[in-house]
C-alpha cells in the first residue's frame, strides 16, 4: 500500500495514534502514583525524561491496523505495561553499566543512587504485573511474563559477553533477540491479541515486532559510533567504554588489520576508562573498515523482513504507519 508519510518524521508517522498517546501519558501518571515519596520523585523524573515510546506505539498501531476501525479494549493499560517493563530494564541497565547519561540528562542512578534506581525498577516491574491481569486473558499474561523472563536472560547473556572479544555475530544477535527484540515482539503480538486477530495475524504481528526490534538495536549499535551525545542522549562510544562487543566491533575484529584487531581486543578486555585518544583510533578504524556499512546492511535486512510480515495487514493509516516505521528504523539519528 503506497504511503505519503515522511519516514524521518516520527511525529507524523505516529499521527494515527496521537490522541491515544496523550491518553497514555495520563494512564502512566496515574499508574506510577505511589504513597512512597521517593518512588513518586523518581517516577516523575523518568516521565519528564521523555523517550520515543516506540514499544507502546507499535502495540497501538498493530491493534488499530488489525481492528480496522473497531474499538480495542485495554489498549492504553497494556501500552503502559510494556512501557513500564521497558523503563524498568533501562533503570537496571544503567546501574549495571554505570551509565551517567540517558536521553540527554543524568540517569536515575546518577541522580538518586544505584539502590533507589534498582528498587524503583522493581516497583515498575511489579506494577506492570498488577496491571497485566486487567484483560483477564491468560495469553496476555503468558506473553508478558515470558518476555520479562527472556529479557532477564538476555541481560545475563550480555553480562557474560562483557569484556569478551571472542563473542561472534551469532552470539551477539542472540543477545539482541532476547534483550531488546523480545519486548518489541511482545508489544506487537499483544496488539493482535487485543483485537482478537486470527492466529496467522498474531504470528505475523509477532514476527514483525521481532525483526523491527532487531533493526532498531542494530542501528543503536551504529549510532554509537556516528551520533553525538546531543543526538543520542547518551555519550558516544559508551558501548565500547563498557566493554560491549557490538556488531561494528565484531566486524572490525574479523576484518580489520592486525593492529586494529589488537587495539579493539585490548579496549574490550580492559575494565578501566578508555582514554580518548584510544577511542578516537578505534572510531576511525570502525568508520574506515566498512563496519558501519555492514551494520547498516544487517539492520536493513531485519527491517525488510519486518516489512514483509505486513503484506496481509488491512490497508489503513495504521498499517501505513507501521510500514513507515520500518524505514524510520534505518534513517533515524536518535
């Protein structure tokens, strides 16, 4: 179905759910409320930090596409659930990674301390589980509980891969599937379930989410070496400084010069701050080796696969927005 949506303008892409997004903000505020002052304080801090909320957007768009004009119950509550699960993983990630910057401002752990961030992350998880029983549908609870468990496994797999230059592409892609793509997949599958879609549509929606989620993460890997802190909302080169062997580095380890490979291996293995001059050398090697083109091509394959699973979706503005998100995943700068 031809689309006139500008694929580099996220607000235009999400126009079919603009009103739902405003309503979601209010649901999030209400559901984050707690009698414990510190939880309220950190929750407000997180909300004010913003974020694209791609996962709830995907849930809403899939539901609107498959419902094709019909009302979908529980869509706002379940959209809030996936956003809470995602935010909880970010809080825990930032503690594990000792990150100081996210979305252009101090991370919660930098502002409030590690203990508070971990515990508020736990609060978000538990609040999400309170809410997911709302539709009274075991499929909803199974998808979200399985996704949360898989994400935790992905976190541990990534921890095992830290500072290990022997990690290959297959192992890294497994981390992406578990840690990132799984919640995308759960979001899109939930969108299908909430509309009582057919089993075939549910499987197509899940596959779409899995592949576009992988494309988003691969582009994050690329942007870590091409975008500045103002664009990405985090420090450039954070993945390398944290000892994460992402796809551009894996490519360089397999295809770079002997000197480049030794430099990257040492940088991944070390457990101390990476000097700026060493990072500059690795950045130049990544940019000159074809690693970024390779990563871009890998992301495009995933986005193209995601697009292929939309071919049987109804022709409507929500479906067009899903198509546009496939292109946006490859062109975004944040």
